[in-house]
C-alpha cells in the first residue's frame, strides 16, 4: 500500500530525531516517519480515512465514535444529551491539558521573563526573573506573537539536540503571576482555571501581556472581570456619558458602588488607564465618575486638575447639587486623612 503523505504546512528547524516521540514500551514497531522539508511521510498500515479520524480525535476529542466512547464515559452521559456529553469531553480535555502543562509532560519550550537591573557599577544588566515551561503546539496555535517567534521568523539560536527552545519575554509588561494566568488561558481558554486569584496589579499586567501577545479574547475577559468583579461595575464604565446621565437621571454618584475596595482601587485604575501604552477609555471613564473620594487626594496635581476640568464639562443644573454634596463629603474624608497624618507626625515629634 502506498504511503500516505501529509503536508503539515510547518517547517520545524529541529532534526527529525528530536521530533520523534519519546521512548515507550507500548510503541508499535511501525517504521519511523521520513521528513523532507515541510512534507512528512508516514508509512501506515491503516486506511487514510481512519488516520484522518485519529488526527481529528487528537485535536478535538471527537471523530472516533463508539470505538473510544469508554474514554469519555459516553454510556453514562448518554441520558444527559449531546450538549452535556460535549461539555464533559471539553472538561476532560481541559484537565488533561492543565496536567500536561503543570507536570511539564513533553514540554519543549522554555519561556524566560527577563528584565534590566542596575548593577553595582551603574550599568544595566539583563536578569531572568522567572522561567516557565510550555509546549510549542499550544503557543503557536493560540498566539500570533508566539507563532511569529517560533515558526514564521524562527528562533535566533537553534537549540541543541534534546534541548527545549528558549523564548524570552520582557518584564515588564510580563510578571510571573501574569504569565501564569496567561499560560493557563492559552491551555484552557479561561483565566478561571484554579482556586488561585489575582489582584489589581496582576490584572493590569495580564491586560498588557495580552496586548503584547495579540490575545484579544484574553484582554476582553480580564477587562470584563476587572470592571464587573473587582470594581463592581465601575459606574457603568461601558456606557458613554449621555447614556449614563440618562439612566441616573443626572444625579451625580448615584450609578455605581461606593464600597471601600472600589474606592481604594479607582485612583490606581485611573492612573493605569491614562498610561501612554494603555489609553483605555472605558476604565478612564468609569474611574472619573467615582471622583469624590479621599483616595483621589493622593493623585498628582496634574491629574487632579484634569479631573476638575472633567467636572466642569459634565456639570449640569440637574446634577450640580449632588456634585457639591459629594465634594463636601470627600473634603471631610480628606481632612480626616490629613488630620491623622498630622497627629502621627506630632506624636513622633516631627
């Protein structure tokens, strides 16, 4: 029977011996595939249709029908319908992928987070902040940036036989916690894959990392979770000012959450949103609507002047009194903070 030729469309720089599977006691005695450029020739004792179904099963978890139904407990799930069976298969696939990632099973890429640090002599030196292990096929298929680095343009240095490919990413924007959640998203399709949570700074770093790696879906998920879960809606940040004024009836400060966690985070969100490399209109707009809190007194004078201009632009006869009351309440909080600072300094004798 003639050999089946599959054009995979990918030209790996590694030798064929490195790309072959790891030794196994259960491996059949079929001849090893031959590689010519980007064309892989695999001698098969099966029909091409069966091999195509096997490939579909490896990539999607489907395609082999009842022959492998026991792997997914299909008989037990049949009564729940096709939708539940598909959800079960996806869940099992996610568990397998996260196990492969965390156990470094067959990992062939080492990701290094590097940043510049000042040496004792005053010169800048590159330092590795953290190392992560991953798989080339996940990185290439999930991120255009990794695809360009590993496939399109290739690595600057070809790794030695048996050694993983090395990918270096700058820190910042990447941080070890942000890279952990970014890789988890690449493998599982969500950042909600474990009991581990992330704080506001890590959320900012994930947003910047997603932009760097051209992962718009990751950016959208973390952006939505940041506004809805960590900032409790951020005063309807996704609504423009005209719609916000309409649903609040022009009452300033009545369209959002005033809890202490949100109040503490709002100034940091504003500073992040106006950074030249971020320029996030939604975060900036929502944070500006939560102005009259004591936390905003810690901002720079330039930022506070810009906020005052925003006040003037959106002040109307309908919201002027509520705005004045909010300012008065914020001033009381500011004076309380300043009095506490003055009291501590006086106690120390400063």
